């Protein structure tokens, strides 16, 4: 069974008559990396907001493991099941990198681990040193902030990772590091990774590539 | 638990905003302490004075002042003297009394000045009945001296009313300021609230965190405000009472006041010792927490109505 399934999903912004998608049917399975490509404003980020339960479809239904996402506790879903990497990062800028990650674990109710140790490990994994981990987010570079955002999304070990342009601010070295993490999460740990991106290098790690144009999803061949 | 830890961390991170909030809360609490301490102390003084004066019963023949129609008491008198000194002294043996002050020679050499101190003010009727049984004539009155109470406690009563008015103004204005301030603070933190909700934090926990921050600031301000209020309430009370004493100066006094003065009645109160007892402290603490909570709840309830995605999209 698919982890996430879109059934005849339609969406339009509140107060607008313009439909972003209409009658979309898609399935996302565990253990795979999906990339969604398309022009700016096509609705890729909106799709991620719908999949994360931050927004609700105006038509059809989105199911998470057979349950209607609109009907379940979406706060709980985000806190427990989904790790969201925002394009605009949405970090608590006044807090340190470490505090951002520990707070995420606290919200998710992570227990049985030393949260500081786990947070430092995650930051190390994305290339943030312990010294920088104690800095306020505002004092980190754009690329470093993006990696903190990635580490935060993984802090509570979610089964579903939703990433909006996760490598947009990264140099090649760090981009490769992050893509390797995503590949490990999907292929070794069985998680479902859905990435919205413009970067061709990101589509190279995908198991499925979908393009979104004028509200229509079309599957593209992998490796091209 | 982490909500409280996060709140504590936030307090340290936003020193400027929290300091401003603390200054305003401190001002509200300090003025509340001053007003409430004066009000409660004035109330206690009034009660004690009333009790003391109501326990002191004067037995004296009644006369009407010609032309005025005002009944006045005089400490004994030769014309109406139906009660002898021995009788006055015999009245002092009543079991309802704590003591008596019976002496010959008031303003006139042959007068008897008899004041009896009841154990409790409520015993007045029983005591009077006992005296009537013992032969006290009907033309003798057995009563407390209300005009003396008015003269002694008048300024304190005015002080009490003034402090109550001041307290109500402070509380209403304080509540309005706190609500407005909470709105400003919460609006400033709208983005943070959006991020926390996007991460899956429950509205209630966000509200609890924000409330905890306000309560911690309020508690700190309560401690400081109690100190500042304790220092300020005595001079404020003295200044107001001095003003009251001036307005009730002899030149402007009523006939009754002048008669009382002539009789050597206790002068008006010009100083009371302001004390903040545990009850007052508890009242101030409750008021502070209530104000902070109301302000916080109104602001938080408004902001948590917004969907996190809307907050984040507005910002981005």
C-alpha cells in the first residue's frame, strides 16, 4: 500500500477561482525518492503543504496509510510522521541551531535518547560543526541555515520527508552530502522522500520524477 | 516540561522586549501595591477605631441645645443629677465591661465623667438594660460617640475612598495596557508561532509557553513591585492624610466638630502606619496573575486562530 495517496485532489487558493490542480491522482511509496519539478508558481510547494497537512485540498482526498489526512490530527501527523524542509527555512532565528533541533524533538515527544547528542550528530551529518551548532541561526550563512533546516526535519526520525528546494543554497560538496543523506533515508531506512526542486542533480537521485505544469502531473523518465 | 524550558530560554533571548514588558507590569503592580496597601490599612484602622470607640460607652444626662435641636451629651450635671457617683461606680461592676473610667470633675467641678469600656460593641443593648435595672433614669443616655468616630476616622475614610478609586483606575487602565501590550508582543511573535505550529506543536502548548513567559515576568515584577510599593505607600499615605487634615482645619469645622474639640475629643488621624500583610500580598499577587492571564489569553486566542501556513506565507 502507498504511504501517501492523492485521490482526485483539486486545489485552489481561498477567494480565487483559479485552480492549481484538478483531479490529481498520485501515489508515494516508502523506500523511494520522488522529485517534483516544474516552473516557479506551478504549485509544487502547495503540493508539499497539502502532503504535510499544513493545508487542505479543496477537492478529493489525501490518504496517509489509508487514513484521510483532512480527518486526522494534522499537528500530530507533522510532529510524528512528517519532516518538512521549507524553501524559506522557517527556523527560529533567535535560537541556536542546536535549540531548533532539540525543540523539534521535544515537540515530537522524542524520548529515550540524549537529545543534545542526537542533535549534534545530525548537525555533524549535514556538515555543521559543534561550534557552529551553538550559534544563533541568524549568525549562520544561508547554506548553513539550510542544513540546519534539514537536520531539524530529520530530528524526530520521520517516515515521510517533504523537502522544498532543499539544496537551493548549498555548494556542490554540501549538495552531494545532503543528497546522500536522502538516498540513505529512502533506500536503506525505508522512508518516503518527496523533493520539490529545480536542480537537475537532485533529480538524478530520484526513483520517480514528476513534472507539474498547468495543474497537470506527468511522470518523466528517470536519468534524463 | 519542555514548554517551560523553551519559555525560560525565550525570556533570555528577547531581553529588550521583555524588559519593556517588565517595566510596564512593574509600574502597574507597584501602583496596585500602594493603592491596595493604603486601602487595606485604612480599612483596618477604621475598623479598629470604630471598635475602640464603640466599646467606649458614655453614660450622661441628655440635654437639647436650644434653637439647634441637636441633642448633645454633657458629662454629668448638677441640675439633672439623678445619678450619684456611687451609682456610677456601681455600674462599673457589670460583667459586660472590660473596665471603666469614672471620675469627678469634668469641665465643672461637680460633674461626673463616666466612660465604660464594653468587652464587645454588641453588648451595648444588654449593658444599657442592666443599667436601667440598676436605676439609671430615662433622661440619661447610654451610647457611643459617633461624632468622635467621624472626627477621628474621617480623614482615614477619605484616604480609603481615594485609594479605592485610584486602585480601580489602575486596574482598569492596567488591564487595557496589558491587553494592548500582549497584542503587540504576540503580533511580533506571529512568525515564531507559525513555525512552531508548522512543526506540529499544539495550540495549547504554544499558549502555555507564552503564558508561562508572561507569568515569570509578572512574578519577578511582583517581587520588585512589592518592595517598591512598600517603600512608596507610607509617604503617599502621609501626604494624602496631611492634605485631608488641612481640609478639615478648625476654621472649616462643623458645630459638632467644634463641640467635640471643646470637649477635648481625640483629634483627627493624621498618620497611619501602612503595612502589607500576607492577605494584601496575596490579593496583589492574584490581581497580577489575573491581569497577565487575561491579557495573554485574549491575545493568544486571537493569534492561534490563524492557520500556520497563512502566517508563514505572509512572512515569506
